[in-house]
């Protein structure tokens, strides 16, 4: 009988474990703690040729998670991005990140599937630097280098827009809520959107780059040429913009004037506080002086 009782206990434990594995998404695992699978997700699309180049993406992911702690962020390399993949992941928003290779060096047609998936996605989208250029190309716009010598290989000899630059906000939009009409954003790019796709409008501009930000009219589909994830203690407009996008996506609750208030990630700046008023964060490194190049690892976000 003792053997039978022991066997019954084993079977009971196996049944309990099986039930736990089959628990539906959203099942409460503890006091107020939902199943991890029920937490909202942001898909961060890596547009680099190599899936191994992820430093800039880690900086973006860290900042998003600092501002919205309950949100999961999954990095997906662009060749794996399909409508079926997006449907399976069911993200609350897409972020298209920077790339470090001229678009002309990508294999013809290699971006088509990812572009189709982004166009088909019916949710908030934010393209950052090269991500804005990708978005413009996906919708039929024109992208090319800003200033490059004839016959330049890669970006050799090209003149980038870089460092903190005063960007003029030229249109009212929730993406620029609580951001001054002229705000400092970190730039590092060699290419730009030369012609807006049909249906898009420019939201911000500089003397050298006419399309610093854009939006698909009537939809929360945005691009910014600068790097909002890279900001200084004194220039926090980038953090405000990321917060605004998360708010547009319904991932954070409205907070008035985030740029001037304390909130998760306020001084961490993508994971590390510099402790210097003018120093810049680049996923764990500092330039030590304001306006210097910030690369967030390998990617410059061309």
C-alpha cells in the first residue's frame, strides 16, 4: 500500500506540472504578476547586413525597457521579418533601427520582404536614422548620400551630419509633445531622405537635411533621421521623443513634460549614467565632451 501511495503522489505531481505548462497566457502567476507571455512586446528590426551588429540595438532596447519596464523588446534581423513573423509576435509597436552599410551595397531585392511586412503592419512604427531611410524606401521615397565625391566607395570621403544639431520642429505632432520648436538631437548619418514618399509629411528639418522627421498622414508611422536614444544630461529631447512614441503606442501612461521630470531611465540614459553634464552616453562609453561623435558601439546609424 505504501508503494501505491507513493506512486499516487508522483502521478499527482506530474498532473500539476502539466497543468502549469498548459496555463493560458495572462494567467496570474503570483500576486498581481501576469504571465510573461501576456506582457506587451516591441519588435526592434536590425537593418544591419550582419545580424551580429547589435550594439546600437541594445542601447535602444535598454532605453525602451527603462522607460516602459513592463515591455518586452525582441530584436529581429531584417531577413527574418515577414508578415507571418509579425503576426506571430503580435507586437504593440515596431522600431526600425540604424544600419552601417550604404543602401546601394545591399543585394537587390533583399529588403523587399521586410519592407512589405512593415507596410502591412497596422500599428505604430518608428524608424531611427537608417530606419527612417528604410521606411522612405519601403513607401517609394528616394534616399541617397548627402555629400559624397563621385565614385566614392562606401562612405569614404563623404561628409556626414554629426554631433548634437539644432533641429527645427516644423509641424505639430504627438511625437514632439513637450519638445521645443528648436531642439538638440544627436546626428550621425551620411544618407538622407531626398524625396518624401507619397502620403508622408515632414515634421522636422535642419539646414543640411530637409527631412529630419516624417509621418505617414493619418497613421502613427514615423521616421526620425537623428538618434533619440543618444542624449546628454542637458539635451534630453531624444528621451522625450522615445517616451512620446511609447505613449502613442499605448505602452506608457501620459506624463506631462517628461524632459523635465524624473522617470524610469531619466539619468540612466540607455543603461549608464555619465555623471557629467555635457558627457554623452553610448551604450556604456562617454565622449567626455558635448557634440562629439557618439556611435553606440559599432553602428553609426548611417
